[in-house]
């Protein structure tokens, strides 16, 4: 019996089939046999794959659909890569899922890593033999930059299999944010995006690969691939094999809904991620290419890459409907739901979802919103330098000019009391360290208030980008302009005090964190100008930047920049530890600031509003879901502290690294506790203060919302809220 009925999918582009399919079918069957994949024994008897099973799964068909334009030899090689990755996934789970042999699993993965180098050992199993052969056939055709990215994505999909194994062993189901993040690493779609570059003959230029538009294209592509796969594979993975790494199961447990309802929600998120891909490709990507004056041949490569990702989505969907590996009985290949009726011919699937994303009417009266009970197991700690930090903050803010631009006055600045926040999140710091933390909080909070007033009301995105260009120049040692406005003076002073003594690697990382934060403010302005409530995944990832979470994490690492390598901070354990803490703090702000942002500022960037819009629920339900998500992130933080971090430190085996990372974890505890207490005590989010500021014109005036009326205009009016 099927666990649920498949939802109707958003498939905006038709699938196309590569004419070299039959050639690759014959080639890859022979290759798999040569590598030993059809003879690999299962621990309980039999083999992992038979020739008949490989034939039914038909990975050549998948690759012919997902890479419709490449030539025969390229399709052969790409197909072999996919045969290898699916074999690895099945082989690894067969060997270690039931035995729980974690040491053996780690040894298996450590050896595989050796086959992505210049001097690999002799293979001992089909996964090693396949990787050795594929590596030697692929890397000579690609640049060093592509090779570096491909090593990372291949490493992730192999090594992070341990995360799945550990969750199976503990009977632990991930929370939704953790699942999306980890699925990217273990699911292999970023790896697939790298292979699109190879198959399309269109490498992403190295200087663009890390930019937001290219990163979002890859992430949205990856999420959509994984969510679709989870829908089709639920029956086999969860209902039959007892695995627990599946988005349908994750949402079923987190939201407390039926399997059918969870499947519909996963499909909604799949649609949202596909539309995020489209929005990025059609708006952000052209702007990036123009802004950077990218030469025509590089623009063509980026366009071919985006087209290749688009082909993969449609082709992957078509293959899922045909492969014996998945739940697809009764599905009609090539059938796409279309709107019908007079005037709907040009509408696409997902139009209702996209319309709702643009339907919010700003400045809605919501009133004070009580904050639900939240799980926070860490005690509040306070620096003895609080009073001195308050005195310092008042002097520094005046010197920098933050009280001279009609954004803040003395009373508002005093009420925000950012020295109080700094004294809690840096409780053990010396006085100068607490002062520096205070000043960074002042500068970041002022910027968060300044950009909407200076650039948002007038939709002056070019002015915001021009200011960002000057701010970035201030952090360059070769040529820094003379600072003028308070934002510039404040950053110049902070940069001098923070970065002057840092080694170059740490200075570059911290500079990136500051640049990411100010760029995220422009991202908010762009959404405001478009009247677009963000996609939930994009919002969560950008919220960490708009709130300054990455900057805070970078500040915490500076003192030990020479002790702990960057790769350690990018490991699964540390990245999940930090992002769990960041999300808890960011959503704390969203709960407390809901009335301020929605009613008084007409904002679109608040997690409660994002959940309201995405799930189409009322604000009370959305608020409860955000609180549940915070509590789950806190429990994940505790789980990592109790299990993941000790295991990683034991593996590293360096007492000094252990001391630094344990101290870093303690700072994250103080940070979450301090952020919570500051929000509870601060007048910034209280209704009396908001009414006072509105009366004294310190809040941006409500924007005039012009809605069309008359015959034929009902389709563009906001959708009614439940």
C-alpha cells in the first residue's frame, strides 16, 4: 500500500532526451561489470546489485534526460559517475546500516578520499575502483578551480553519510533546517551541479562561483532535486527500509501532520525552491553580470550552466517517473498540470504560490504579540564592565555621528542599550573587548535602521549599493577613501581597532563577514521594492547575515585564528553548531520584533510572516511554529555538544584545538542567553516606544499602497489571509 498519493508537480520546462542513450546504456553496464559492482556481496548474502536491477534502475536514461545536449563520450562518463554514486550509497548502507560499525564506516570513507588525488592506492572494492577510474578520466578536462569545488562536493556526499548512519543508530529525525542543510551535503546535488559544468562544457568562472546569485542557483537546484527525490523515494526508504533521512518524514514529525499533508508541504517547498531558482536566474544573475562587467564568453558559460541546471530538473523528474527505484505507479510521463479556462493560457503552475508571495499588504495592524515559551537551558552571565561600556558607547556614538542623522536621538539610543547586550554576550572579555563588541553592535544596528530609511522609502537601490562600495573600500589596505558619513566613520574606526593586528587569513575572513552583512541589507531592499516575501530557505540563510550572525561568529574566532584551521569551522559539526545557535538568536529577534516590523515599518523580512505566507496559516499558528523550530534548533545544539563535538575533538586529538572549540561553544551559549535577555529588557520592541517614535517621526512613514480597481483587476489584488 502506498504511503501517500503523489502531489501535482511544478515542472515549468519540458524534458528532452539525449540521442546517445542506447550507446550509454551499453557502455555503463559493461563499465559497472568491469568495476565489480555487479559482484559486490551483501553482508546477509546475495549481491548489492544484479545486472537486472541495474538495467531496471536505468541510470543511462536519467543522464540522457538530465544532460540532453552533450555528446556520446561525455554522456558515457557522466552516466558512469551516477552509477558510481548510487552504488556507493547502496553499498555503504548495506555494509554499515545494520552492523552499526562506525569505525569500519569511517575507514571505508577515509580510503575513498585517497582516490581523488595524484597517487591513489590499489582499489580494494568496487566503489574505490570506480572512483579511481572516473577521477582519471574527468579531471584532465577541467580547471584547477573546478577540481577544487568537485573535491569538496564529492567529499561531502561521501563523508556526511556518517550523519545519516548516526541518526539511524540513535533513531533521531532531523529538524527541518538541519535536514535541508545536511541533505545538500549528503544528497549529492551540488556534486551534480559540478557535473553539469563538465557536461555542458561551461565552467563557472572562478571569480563568480562564490557570489550570491551563483550560490543560490546551486542551492535552490540542490534543494529541489533532493525534495523531489524524497517524495519519490519515501516508500522505499522510510516505509520499507526504515531509513529516517527524508523530508516527508521530517515535516510529518515536526508539523504533526499526516504523511499525505507532509508530502504536500514538501511539494510546496519544492515549488518554492524552483521559483527561487527562476527569480535568481532572471533578476539577480543578469544584474551581477552587468555590475561586474563580465566578458561575453564568461556570460555565455554562466548562461549554459543555468540552462544545464534547468534541464537537469526537468529530466530528473521524468526519470523519477520511470525508474523502478521509486514510487511512481500510475504516474503519467510527461503530464504537466496546466491552468485552464479563458485568459489562463500564459499562466504557469505555481502561479498561486508566486502571487501569494507578492500579496502582503504592509502596515497591517497586528498589536503586541506574546512570545511563546522557549527552551533556553543556559544561564545568563554579565560582564563587570557593563557601566563602563555604557559610558563608552554614548561617547563613541556621538563621535561617529550616529545621533546626527534623524535616525536615532539620545533617548532612542539609550533605550536600545547595546552595551547591555555586549556585556552579556562577551561576559568574560576585558573592558576593551566589551567596548569593541558594543561598538560593532551599535554600528550594525544603526545600519539596519539606516538603510530602510535612507534607501528603502525611495527605492534607491543604486544609492545603497554605492554606499556598500565605499564601505568595502574602507576595509581595503591598498586604498581606503576618507570616511564621511557616520556609517563610514564608524566602520573605519572599527576596522582599524579590529583588523590591524590580525593575520591576513583571519582579516580576509572577517572582511567577508562584514561585506556579506551589508550586502544582505541590499537584498532586503530589493525584496521590499519587489513586494516579495522571501522563500523560507532563502530567508533563513540570509537572516543569519542581516542579523550579523556570521560577523559575530567571526569575531568570536579572531582570538584563536592561528590555532584552528578554517576547515575545522567548515566541518559538519561546527557548521551545524553555529547555525543552530544563529537561527535561535535570529528567530528570537523575529518573535520580539514582529509588531515593530509588520505594523510600524511595513517589513517583509520576519520569520513569522514568512511561515504565515508559505504555509498559509494565521500569525498565531505561525508564531507557534517558529517557536517550535527554535526549540528544535536548541535541542540540536545540545545534541551536538553532547555527542558530535566530543567525537570530533577526540578525532582531532589536539588539546589546544579542543580548548579553543570548547570555549567557542561556551561563547555561543552566552550569545544566545544574552540575545534573549536583551530582547526581554530592551524598550526597542515595546508598543509605547513604537508609538512614541511614530509620533516623533523616527519611524518611516507608512508607504502609500495603490491597488488597481475596476473591471479585470481582481486577479492582481492581494489574496485573502486565512
